[in-house]
C-alpha cells in the first residue's frame, strides 16, 4: 500500500498539533484524482488534464461544453489509472477500476462544476470529489470543504443524485 501526505487548498495539511497527516486507500485515490484534474497535461509524463486548455466559445458552450469537459475528465482519469497499474506499490484499495459517477454542469460564462467518484479495484467507491473548472480564466480548483458540503446538500436535495 502506498501513502501520501494529505493536501488541503494546495498545501500540505497540518492537524491541530501542527503535524502533517498521511493518507492511503480511498482518501489517497480521491486526492490523486483531484490532483490529476488540476494539473495541466504534461504529454512527456502522460499526466494531467486538458481542462485548463479548453477554449469553448460561449455560443456553443451549452451544446458541447458539458460533453467536452466530461470527455477531458474521463481522459485524465484513464491516464491516472494507467499510471496506477504500472505502480508496483499501488494496491486495490487505491487503484481506479472505473468511473462510478460523473456529473458536469455549466455555470455559464465558461465556468463548469463537476462531481466525480470512481470505483476502486477493491469495489469500494471513492468519496465524491466536487471540482470546478473556469474556462474563462483558464484555471481549475477544488472547492473548500465548506463549499463542497453546501454543494453536496444542494445536489442531493429531495430528489438525490
């Protein structure tokens, strides 16, 4: 089993005692997915996503934006899955098997929010990652826990996902 340091808002997370925390399993897989989606594609390493490089004209955003963002997310997760399969230290409790859920919604003006979780090889699902990509500003980021909980409550509402 491999472990990594917990990251929060782009920095190493420090607990109340001022110490870093290591994570593994589904938590590591969730963090790995967020990292690969927020990293610009590096073709030499075959790592990252093309989300920050998308340029969708506003006139067709409604028609092609969500499907294009979905495709780029899927491609990035497949690249991560391929790297995990080559990693001799990766175990079934952190290795991606398939996408469980992927919901993309347009917020208008080139902004998209997406909700993604995957099945791991041990058939456990990762916790849902809620991320956003702003094509207008060419950036992507992971929401803070507070915003993520608010969005989760809004999305699950009376009808659920």
